[in-house]
C-alpha cells in the first residue's frame, strides 16, 4: 500500500512578490517543471509588508530579478548589485569607520591595518567568486561540492575577524532588507511565523516537505523548531541561518527541529545573504544535515528560481516524492 504523496510547503523570502497563486506556480515550475496543484502550498507573508503585490511576472530585485524603478531601485542605489567584493569592501570599511570595529583590538579606523585587512577581504571574495564559477564549470550529475553525505569540502567561510565578516551583513540588512529588520526588530516575526504555521497541512494529511528561501528559511525553521512537526525533508536555500547574528535572534538555540528527518542547505558562495554556508557545525544532530554549494547565476546570486532549478535541491525532493508516493 502506497503512502500518500507528500505536501510541499514553500516559504518565500525578502521583498515584495507577485500574487500568491502565481508565485506558487512559479516555484512549482522551477522545482518540478509543472504545476503541482494542491500538492504544494505557498506561505505567502508578503501581504503583511506590502500593500499590493508586484505585477504578474515581475521579479523583485531581492529575488534576483532586474533592477527597476520603485522599491527595487533602492537596492540598486545601495550598491547591492555591485560586484560582491566592491560592495562588501565598501560596506565593511564604512561600518568599521562608523563603529570603530568593536572587537578588533589594536586596529585603528584609519591606520594601515585597515588597508591590509580590507585588501584581504577583497581577495577572499574574489577567490570565493572564482571558486563558485569553477564549481559551476565542474558540475556533473549531482554536481555540487557537498558536506554531510560522504563528500568533504574544507571551507573556511572567511579567514578574517568575525566583526569584519558580519559588518557586511549588518550593512546589507540596514540598507536593503527591511523585511529582515521588521522580522527581528520590528515586531513582525510572530505574524510571519503564523502565516507559515497556517500553511502547514494537518499531520494526518501525510508526509511533509518544507522549502524556505532567505528570510523564509528562518521563519520556516523557527516554526518547525517550536511545533516539532514531522517533516520528511527541510530544504533551505540562500539562508542566513549560519550567521551568528541571526542565530542570536532565534527564540531557541540552534538545532535540527525535532521531527525533521533530513535537512538540505544550499547556497552560492557569492550570495551575500548566506555569508555562512555550512549549517552542520552549528546545528545538531549534524548527521541529518547536508550542506551543498551551487552556482546561482541570478544577478545577485540569490534568486529563488535559480536555486530551485539546482540538482542539489531537486534531487532530494524528487527522491522524497519517489520514496513516499
């Protein structure tokens, strides 16, 4: 006797979106290549932040779409779509000079150490960009550099003092990601999590797959952590859950939510939202987590359609459906 087909619940990320039904269909097409009807659901929380959805088939710049007039223009003005090394070097420099870089004892805001460390940061980002492109060229089959499923990829996220690593993320959030600020600091978190909770089908409806992008991965994680739902597969893409400053804001210490049987975390090394790329060192039990690096060729390397099209995302979802259908 076959078990019931699983339900897929999507949780979108930052920025305004097209209307809910169309957004769900776009995710279905990117992930499955077809509309999944009532097999998939969208936890659509954009309406809490934006009075009107985007016009049909317009993609918000924060989702990797083109920069246009209006809200997306603010992202362009902030420099979000500069080359990553230019953006991070500039924002780190600004944050350092504004704050004095707490925790960087012995360094002065205008001294030679600034030049040396910022130069090292630029070099690291350029190396990460080249590595991401190299991974893309080398992809075959599963095609990703993986940790947690038999492969090993020694990866130091950034071999520089933590304040420099996180200054870029703080500045990125302050300039462009008002939804992240609203979630953590503006009192919007409970309402967003309620939308996610209401999108989850009753446990009796059968197996569950949850896919969260960007801030949506945080909301999905916190809901599952709180309610301990049985989940066959949790997929997080372009997620900031590895960043210490994000972990500091979580209601509970980092851990795989009880009931989650497998967790696949996918990111592009150039995705500035996912400055940390590995969850296994932070969340236990680590054997349930697989971290995968992919090439996301959207303009900001954070686009959801490009993530969902990756074999590192499609393969575990397809396998879960095949095993449970």
